[in-house]
């Protein structure tokens, strides 16, 4: 995803792009957050921890 941001102006990543309406930076933030959560849950299940 970050390679999609290369070459864009300062303004372009902040504005929504049809058809999703998500700005590129919003999508990158969403994917990063989801990946961190998935990795954290994987570690918790591997060591027997329980958490949200």
C-alpha cells in the first residue's frame, strides 16, 4: 500500500477516491491497525494470554 502513496502530492492522499470514498491515508491507517490487532491476537493465543 505505501508504494501507492509515492508520487502523489501532499493533498492527494488526504482526499477520498471513488468508488470506496476512502482517502489513501485513511485506508493505510485502517490496514495498519487491523494488522497490528491480528498480530497481537496471534501472540496472545500462542502464549495463552486472554485480551481484547
